[in-house]
C-alpha cells in the first residue's frame, strides 16, 4: 500500500515537473497521472475502462486548472 502511494506521488511530481515547462503544472500532472492509471487499468484487459479512467482524471485535472486560473484572474494576481 505504501509503495503504491509512493509510486503515485512520484508520478504526480513528474507531471508537476513537466508542467512547469508548459506553465500549467496541474493540467500536465493530471494528464501524466491519467495516462499512468489508464495503463494500469488496461493491463487488466479492460481497454474501455482504461479509456474512461484516462478521460475522467484528465478532464478533472483540466477543470481544476481552469478554475485555478479563473480565480487567479479574478483576484488580480
């Protein structure tokens, strides 16, 4: 269990590192985590479930990044 948490944390940090280049760290991190989880799900011979997992996690991350950017604009930062 602890190993799984460490691995997901590492994947998220890699996504954040990639996102600093694109200036959208939360969106990039969610896409990297979504791809990682989708690969894990596809390995259980459920390709449609893998696609659904990727879509849900990626969209949630993109929405969260959009909300963060909108709040940032509203607060004038």
